[in-house]
């Protein structure tokens, strides 16, 4: 069992009676040779803007292509989250500015629009899938016209050969802060276990639905086998307070290349 002790300067996790210490000093202080790592957050990649479109969750495919071309032309290294995590742990060395591309929900637009572009540039990526809605529409979205279709289990399984890591985005996309501890554990564990059965590989990362988490969620996620989790707080990954609070920079419809460039360099 893991318990957490919160002080002004540290978080302490006890696991199997062994103390694992994660300081509130940022991760960069533990490995100051790691270059800046930006973890980018995308949702839906689309071809058209409709009157009902949620622009905060949309990136037009033309803009996405230009963003990927910008990364390539400016010598950004685009890697998976597992490699980034290894670097933040100090286990490997990265050379130059680095980006991790993450896509929440696992909607079909990733497969149809984003993946061909990623393949063209040979970029790694991470898809955070909602395990309880595979092959269905995203019923957690209030506007019915915005309920994108989620990839099926077979489609998700096929991504493994295309430099795509699979992470968990819970079972039902619920706000974990509104659930009790038992329900939180079910969302975290059941989604991880189910996705691992589908892809035949470890699901090591988690993305908090709606960006919502608290002390109870942090305590619970440490007990079910994840190695990291990502948030919706904008910052460089190196500045994360722990491996379970890795920041991400939200990319939306409004982000032209100038805005995209600024987000890459901003803290």
C-alpha cells in the first residue's frame, strides 16, 4: 500500500515499506543536462469548422501539417513519452529541443488525419484512449453534434506498428475529483488492464480526464502500476513537480505557426 505525506517542501510515497522520495523541486533540478521537453496536447484533428465546433478541442489538419513541418524544419526531436520519461529520470540523454505529441480521447480523426502526417515525418506520438467507449461515440460531450467517434479496439491495436504509444484516459472520461476512492481506482486500474489486453503491451501513462486530479487521485494512481501521468497545466515537462503531474501545452484552433512557436519556447 502507498501512503502520501505532504509537507511544505516534499512529497513522500511509501511503497512496500520503502520510501520513495519525490521532491517538489522540479525534475530539471534532478537532471539539469536534459534539454527542454514540451509535451503538446491535441484532441480532435478536423478538416472543417462547423458552427457547433468546440474550437478548444480542434486543430485543423492543414494547421497540424504546418506545425509538424515546423518541428521538422527547426530540428525538434519528436519522441514518445516513454523515452521522455527515461530522460527525465536521467537514464538517457537527449540532444536538442524535444517534443512529445499527445492526443486525448482516441477519436477516429487521429487514425484518418493525424497518423498519415505523423508517418510522413516519422514522428512518435501518444494516444490516450477512453477504454469504455472504444468503437462508440464520445457520449461525455454535451453537444451531440460534437460527439466524435472513438477508435475501435482493433484500430487501437493497429497503431502499435506506427510509432504510437497507447496510454489510458480512464474508463468513462469522468472527472476523477468527483468520484470516491474506490471509483477512482476502478477508472485507473480497469482502463489500464483492458487496454493492455488489447495492445499486448504495458500501458504506462495516464492523462487526467478534464485535467482534474487531487491528492486522492495522486495517491491512488501510484498504486495501480502507472509510471507517469500528464496534466493540462501549461509548462515544460522538466518543471513538473512529480512524474504524475507532467505539464502539457494545449494546441487549439486558434494557434497559428507564430502562436505554436511561442508555446514551444514558453514555460
